[in-house]
């Protein structure tokens, strides 16, 4: 399942049930942490920085890591 290729409601429901995003929606559409433990928006609103949970892993068990975009 590739989130970038999904184009229907049923596929979106399956993706929501099997994958966790950087953030998720809680009660009353409150934004809650997902894989990201925290995030910050730049002053101009063009750049977002997400800090990932230390225990986040890929489906194969490998540690999830990230690096700044270039």
C-alpha cells in the first residue's frame, strides 16, 4: 500500500488502520503526536521541523531515522 498512490476512501481507511503518520487526530480533531513527539513551524510558515520518537521503527523492526532536507 502506497499512501502517495491512494485515491479513494476505502484505501485511505486501510492506510489509516495500518500506518501511523507524524501526527494523528484525536477527539474534536485535536492534533496529537504520532511518530513525531513534537514539531515546530518556522516564522514564515514554509518549514516544519518534526522531532521523531526515539522508539519509532519501520515495519521490519529497524530504527526510524531522519535527516534534515537539503
